[in-house]
C-alpha cells in the first residue's frame, strides 16, 4: 500500500502540473479525467491544482518509504481539497475522489509508521536552491505556453523577467489579450513562488535534529570492545569514524556502527564485540531500520559475519571481493615469485629513497602536520573518499597506536652544487590497529613526481619491519571481484565468465578494480572473502548508489571551493564536525 500510494500521488501530481501549465491539455480527454482528481477548473483552482501537484510530487517518495509525516501531510491535502471543491467550486466528483483517497489512507494508517530522517537547517538552503530552480523553469514554461495570448512579441529576456516578477507576486512586463489569461499566468507564477517560500520557511523554522555522529562516550565504549575483541575483524577499527552512528546490543557487549545515506542504513565490516552478543546488536540495528523505513545493508562483512546477518536478520549475501592479508612470518623477498618486487625495491633504493616505520605516538606535532598536509596535497580529488576501510583522520591524539610509514629522498642539488631547500617526504602509508598483532592499511599516498615503485617499497618496508613491532598480520587493499578476475584469466574459462572479466577490466579505467588486484597479488597474500548483505535483489541498485555516495565516488552536496581540506585529527581528538573521509586502500 505505501508504494502504491506514493506512485498514485506522483501520477496525480504530475498530471495536475501538466494540466495547470499547458492550456491545451485542459481541453483534452485526459484532463476530463484529471478534473475528477484534486484540483479545479477556474483560474484560482488551476493555481491550486499546480500547488497540490507540486506538493504531491514532493510527498510521493516519502509516502513510498512509509513516512508518518508525509502521510499526515497527504491526508490534510486531500481533506482540505475535498472541502474546497464542495464549498467553492461545487465539483462533487472531485470531492468524492478526495474523500475516498483520504479514507483509504486513514484505513491503512498503520502502514505509515516510519520516523523522520535526521535533519539540519541546511536542507532549507538546498530546498530554496532546488525548488527555486524548478519554479523558474516551470514559470518560463508557463509563460511560453501562453505566448499566443501576448500583446506583441516578447523575447527570452522579457519572459525571464516576467517569470521572476510573478514568482514574487508582482506584475511583469508582458501584457495579455485578456484579463483571464493574465490572471491565470499571474496566479500560477505566484503559486510556484508561494510553494517555494513556504517549504523553505518550514524546513528552516522546524526544530533541528542534527545527523547522528560518534560521541565521545560511544567512542570510549567502542574502544573498550576493540581492546577485547579487535583481533576478530580487520575492519573493526574503522568503526571509530566520527561520521558514523553506533548501536549497542542490550547487553552492551556488541555494537554496530553505521551511516544513513539516501535512505540506506549502511554498516561496514562485522559487528564489534563478543560474537555471542552479535544477534542482539543485529536485532537493534534491524529495529532501527524498520522504525525509519531505511533499507538495511552491510558492506565488507566477513564470511562468519555474513552467516550471522543472514541467519538473524533474514538477509541475503553477495560476495563482493577479497581482502589481501599477508602473514609477516611467511613473507620474504626470496624466490622467483618475488623477483619483480625485489628488483623494483632495489632500483628505488638505488635512486636514493629510504623508509621510516614509526608509531603515530613517536611523531611530534610538526611532523604530524607535515605528513597530513602532504597527504592532502597528493590527493586526486577535493573530497576525501572512503567509508568501509577509511578512518578519515591522521595524527589524532586518540590514535596513538596507528602506524605510519614514510618514504624520503633528499632534494636534488641546485645547478651550482649547493643543497636545495625542499621537502624530502615523497610518500606515506597509514595503518590502523587490527587487534594486538595486526594492522590494516588505511591510507596510501605519494608524490606524483616520485619514481614508480615507491608504493611497493613502502609495503615491503612495512612487512619486513612488522615482526620486530609484534605485528603478525597485515591487511592490504580490498580487491573488488577478485575471484572473477582470477577465474577469467584461467585456461578453460567459459564465455560468460570471460565477458564478465572483460567488463571488469573495462570498468577499471575509472575504478581501481584490476589494478588493486594485481598490486595486492605481488605480495603473495592470503585472500579473505568479503560480502555485501542486503534485504532483496530490488534493493541492490539503491544500496549500490548509497555505497558510492558513502565512499564519496558520488557527491550530491554543494561543491567545495578553495584549498583541499586537510585530514582531520591533527588538532583535536573530538572536533565538532568531521568531513567525509577517504580510503586509498578501499575498493
């Protein structure tokens, strides 16, 4: 019923808008049917029909998501519209349709239970820009469709001027052959301006409910769980991203970190904490998703985690790819299989590069700032990418156990032989803890002018230094669809598999699919599968779009101007706000 109600409202709204904007439409057979829907046939009723149509179009997505507030608004619109038909226009048929639709929504009111999404007053600005743009475009269309009734010939500039005047309730420069046409255009433009003003004022004046974020108290509880159970999942530390919310099991022994993106309640990795308490945390997670009518989804969970999710929540699982995990006790540069890596590392060292492997706690404030600023300069985009395998900060006082590996090369001397002044920092890796004996790659950046092979040098330096640091496992990059690429390269691969492999290679032009797989494979890792957990196949496109937003491959916000923002965490342990972060290690 909610989906049907949403689509019906959308259809009615579109037809009302079309009937109000295009004069010829009102004489068609379709308009005779639309006339029995909420709306009217007089000039005022036409303007009202346009307003109702816009509001119904705006409400349709929320009705499909079972939002209680959208249901209340739709009920009020239908009820008021029905009485207006009876009291002012005596359109009995339209009134009956309004009251029937009102009654149907009342009968099914229990199906519209979802709470409102987190909100801020920034939505008022977005609404003003979005609705204002739509109002201007529709206004121009209205003025253009009435050009046959204009006195004289008006150009595009005069049409735009007339539209802008009309949106603010003033008479524009265009004159019409009849008062009826002038009044209709004026009322329609005024209705669009009124809808824009009212919706913006409502979004701005309503009580603010900021988007959830990881509070200091929640972070302390999460760190306590990671201290006891952090070795279970290499993605566990990324739950400490401060743009995530967290839900705890009733016992407090397990937790799930998540973020809501485009109506998708997106978690990553396995639940944190005691495995026996995972079902309790999953039930709380699913209850929260149902309360808000969000689509629950988990990206990058392990096979064990996927089994618990599918068993306890009734969800389905899809293999996404594999995580590359290197056992430092078994790693060696010896042997034919490591020949290319060995030669590349030696060549880079001969070119004057050296590496430093240090804990973040060993860096002073100046060094932290230097590394963080370099990482921001070397980033390809203005937006920090990453969600599932990114921490989004560097040098935070709370992350003293993180490991940073840097590559250095002295600047080339000046032509006269004197030493050149310049930064010798050429690349950086940042690892987060994975229990007491493991680390996970979180950041990989390098100077684009540096020699090729520098990343391999950094990885090798980390793996060789790891045993002395007590590190037994190193999690490298996550390789999307690795098994498909590997099987597609084998002898005897079928045509379907080869076609799928060719498509992945083609997509690698824009996304790091094949390149991450081949880079990881150089270090002879063990491949650990990672899964996507989802409710139904029809939800996969929506989950995929939300994941792309969370990872910052798609940005729907306002563009940022100026200097690239530096990674947060260099100044304070708990800033008020934190921007979305990036993982170089993420898919």
